[in-house]
């Protein structure tokens, strides 16, 4: 296995573990509505940059892990991430070449779509409709997208560098 592939694997798995930890990280009540769906942002990034790693099955399993850790309805996050990964896989060829502002708007649209899927699951479950703050998290995720994208790109680039004295 090449050094680059090993570095990508380390960045991939460590980012997913951090994403799962951020999912269960408790925030004060005031900030809870602003908490982005970290796993969705990671699925979008990895489906764009390493589709061989973030396949539909991987997104589904990541969602199941998120469901188990957060105590949500089993399969809710799995369904949401599966839909998200499918859409990104379909748009990947175009989305990779969008400038960052346009990509950020597309990520906002993807996160809003995720909220619609979540709302549909909750309606079928019989949960009352959420208030307007339900729609704030996608905006937070879109604002964080450029920084998360750069951070993960930096982690992948640093990990793939040859050690000093080699190359």
C-alpha cells in the first residue's frame, strides 16, 4: 500500500471518529439548534474527494453508528446519509470543479434536503413539527463547509508527504 493511500485511510477513519464524537458532543440549549450535522459534512467531503472510500454502504453504516451513539431512531441517520451520499455521487463530476462559494451553496442545498428527509421520517414517526430553529443547522454547516474542506485537504496532504531524506 502506498504512503498516499495509507495517509488517506488514516485521515478518513480519524475524521469519521471525530465526526461521531462531535455528533454526541453536548451543547448548551441556546446553541443546540446551530449544531451542524457533522456526519453529513464528512460524507459530502469524502464522497467528493475519495468516492472509493465513501460508498453508499459506508455512508449507511456510518449513519447506523451515529444512530446508536446519539440514541435516535435506528436507521434515521443511516437513511439521511445514504440519500446524501447518493446525491453527491450523482453530482460529483460537476461539483468537484465548482468554485468554493458555489460549492458552499450546493452543500447548503444538500443539508436542507437532509432536513426535509429528517422531517419526513419524523412525520411518519408521529413526532410534532419542529419550530423554525430546526432550519438553522444547515446554514451553520454551510458556513463551516469551506473551512472543513480545507482542513481535511490539509490533513490528507500532510499525511501523504514523503519523510525527510526520501522522495
